């Protein structure tokens, strides 16, 4: 387990060997920062589970996932499992994870659709919103009682008067929906996207993204920009901070994607961990631009549990 810390001047301290693992860099500084973590965010695909379905559905649990969740819980820290997919609701995802033996509650699952609904409520209150997606996207909007445009009526030519267009996971997004969305955007509606990740970590096949593909197409048609609300956005950081009940600087963000979780940690000023069971490797991390550099890299979540144990032992020794 190689842990390249981002430190002032990139100066490496003593390398402490440990049986059964690769060299660890700046282990003292890392364990000190881990001891200060009060809330932990785990990505789902490629971090907790791996599958070819949405949010780990029908897949297998990755090494150390159950132990990592149990350790975070036992330590009194808050936790959130945050996927960048919006095909399923938080409750459906949590139920799927529990069916695989992972102790995750409905309230501990965050999706970009939840971030989008909370953001739209803050920005637009009761103004009309044109939201595209299935139940995984619409569920939180409906629970909040937001003013959703009737898409079926809009498809017949009824004016939408939408203040915003939100693009989620919508595999039935064809020419008619492009027309309705484009007309709303050209009439002044702002364009948002739940996630523009091109793909997700998968077991065997390429697991392609949908939302970003649609948003990019609408941007092309209308010559208007779109704003991403899922990871690694500021909106996601703010919602995650509220859900964990901690400041961003007190978070540990764990995931397999340098462009999502690691960049999110950088933006938030949180501690960032790349786990190499999904999209990116330690080699990728070493070559990553500074805005996507993780604080440390683990090969699986059991190694993270070991580091947490080291940080606890160090804190106990210091107090003793």
C-alpha cells in the first residue's frame, strides 16, 4: 500500500516499512489526519461493490467494504455512501447494498438526484422545473413537493415556463424530449445535469453514463452551458457536509475515480483516498494533475481499516 501524501513542497518524510504491505509515505502525518476525521464518504461502484448494473446491483462486495463500514460506525463517525448514478432511489440502492451484507441505511445513501432536488429547492423554490429521468431521479423532487412540469403535456406542445431543466438518467430521451428541453433552455431556463461521468466502474462490460451524454447534446443544440450537480461539484460537497454533519475539512472521501472523488476531496479541503479496485490505479494517481491528486492510495478497503487502527493507536499513545 503506497501512500503519496500531498504536502508542502512534496517533501517525503521517512518511509516506515510494515510487514505484508508496500512502503508507506509520511505515515505519521497521515494517521494524524485520519484521527481528525469525523465523517466518511464511500463511493459505491468500484469502491464498496463491483457489478455491471446500477449502483452495484447484482454485483459482488469488494474486499474490506463491510469491515470499513463497521469500523467507521464503531468509531462514532458519520458515514455516507455516495454514488454518481441516478437510475435508482436512495432507498433502492440501500436495500441492494444490505442484500449483499453491507450495513447501509436509506438515509446514508446519497445520489446526484438528491443533490439536484435539494439544490433546485434552494435556488428556485416553487418555480416550474423540467426534470428528465425515471423514478431514481424524480423521487426526491416529488417528496419535496417541488413544482414539476408535466412532461407528457409538454410533449403535446403545452408551454413549460420552466426556470430550470434538470437532466438525469433517462434512457428514453429522444427527439421529442430534445425539442421540449431545447425550447425551454432557449426561453431562458438554466440547464443542469445530475452527472456527466462518461462511465462507471464495472465488472465485465463498459458501464456507460447517460445524463452527461444528453446534457452535452442539449448544450450543442442550444449553445448554452450546463452545470453538473453530482460529484465533484460544490453542490455535492455542501449536501454531503450537511448529511455527514461535519465540516468539509473533517471529511474523508474514499473512491476509485480521480476525476470524481479525489477531485471532490481536493475542492472541499477534505482528506482524499483512492482505492484501486475500480477505475483508476496507483500509477494513474502518481501521474494525476494536482487538482485530482489523492492524499493516499489503498489497494482495498481492508488497508483503510488498518490505517484507521493505526491512527487510533497513535491517538491513544499520545494521550497516555
